[in-house]
C-alpha cells in the first residue's frame, strides 16, 4: 500500500426482484447520490468513475453518471462477472492510492431478468468454455439444469466426499442468511425459513435446493474513495479505510486438480486472502465481520476455509456451533448475503462494501456487530476473478 485510502461515503438502494425496479440508469444514479451525500462531497469533486455491471450495453456507466452531471471525467466500464462491483472498487482504490486522483467513484448496478443465468451470445466461444469442459470431465453436464448450480453443487459434492459431512449442513447456511436478512431493509427476502423448509424446497442440483441458490435481483450500490489530503482539504472525517486489497485470477490448479471446489474459485480466494492478511499484518482470527460471496450455500461453506476463518475440513463444526453468526467467532453476511439480500451481479461487491462500512461505523442498526473494528469482503466471479478487501475502523 502507498497512500492511505478512505471510504468517504457509501450508498445503496433496496434490492428487488426483476421487473420491479427502475431502469439501471436510475438505480445507479440513486446509489451514487446516496454515496455522495454520505461523503458530504459534490459530484464535481469526483475525478474518475468506475462502473461495474454484467448485463448491459457498452458505456452503461456513462448513462448512470451523466444523470449527475457532465463533468468530462474518465468513466471506465468494468465487467468481471459476479466480481464486477469489487473490480470497480479495486480500480478506484488503486487510482487514489497511486496518486493518480484524489477522489474516485465506484458504482455497481444490474437490471436483471427472471431465471437462471445464461450467456447472451451464442455465435462465439463462451469465456466459460474451459470451465464447462473441466466440469464435464469431472462430473458430467446436464444442459437442462442451471449451469451455475452444477458448478457449485458439484463443489458441495466434492467437499462432502472429502470431509464426510451431512447434506443438511449446507441448508443451515440458508436458515442463517434469512435470519440476518430479516433485519435488513435492503434485502429481497426478509422472511425467515426453517431447516425443513430449506431441505423440502425443490431440488435444483443435489444437494442444493432452491432456497440454497441466490435469486436474480435488480439493484445498485456505490462508494466514494478519497485520499487523506482530499479529506483534510474538504473538512471530511471518514471513519473507515481500506487496509489492504488483493485481486486474483485462475491458475493451473483451477483446472488440473479435478476438484470442483477449485474450479469455482477456492484457490483464487485463498491466494487473495493470504495477500491481504500479509499486507495488513492481520491474522484471520482478528476479523470481526465478513461479507462473502454466498451465491450458493456451498460457496459460503467452502469460502470459510478459503478465507482461513476455519481450518481445512472444519466448516461443518464451524456452522453447527454457530461460529458464523452473532455470538459466534465471526459474523458472516450480516446483510443476509447474496442468498437473501439478493445478487444484482454488478452491484454485489459495492453492496458488500456499504454493509461493512456501516458495520465499522456502528450504523448497521439491528444487524450491528458490536465492537467491529476489522471487516473482510470477498467477491467472486467465475471466469474468473476474486477480490478480497480488508476494511479498518479509524
């Protein structure tokens, strides 16, 4: 790290089901307005903008920020699948930290349609072709079943084989997610569910039932990052900084290990987390609160170990003992996570940022993790990209 980077302001709008949202341009603009108001700076103080989204035409970022003013600043559009929002955050942080700018905006948004994720273009090679080939070799591929569920359901099966855990262990994560989301006015699903309800829901890809899969969602979130100098010059007193951040992509082990856990990003997660811990001089045991990428319950369980929140093969005990929630060792996804808050792809990474900033400021209301000082964010996209960010209270 070079210059200190502050999260001066965050903003997000309540997430909603497809068909119930404003257009992406309006959602994104509203999130930025919230972040600017939270930071206490005008839009014309922003020197660069980074916009994360997946399903949208080129220059959608400009369509969002033009509603705030035509200031002529550089606007960069970022698409890294489900890690698009945190990739935008990574670039904004890098710009401020390096001294290229004093104040940068990261915004993420998504206007989704109902149903399982699928590619848009069928007349060219898919960027996930290598992943599909590896999955097919490992476990087969059913074209009638949602592809993402097969990736992460396969990872669940491999974990179960390696560590002999019960299938209902994954379902417990959904119960926890709904309990947390019940306290979050931004979440799509705020009704709690029981373990039998999760297990009795329609099976999508064994062991994952429908209530163990995140829903398609519309929404937006944003963050304003600035330097120490900018904060002093504008009379700001930001309370949260980015202590360390790392982004990783796939290595040969993703494809060579014949392990579905690795195919869905376990090694990327571990490498990014290790870099962050080393850069910040922090131990995983020091983390108070985590927002991690729980697109499926299987990924949350695997990510506990990827982030070294619990050691290899101990995730089931971590869950059953309640160490992943209030009163346990580290509160994971107090927002309800992707499973219950929702997963508007480009917005997810910045929604995680907003939640953790509120937690470290003591502004998370009924979700507040008491005494939180260090917060860890994990955002993952197949294809692949993983961003891990450590936030620290001032």
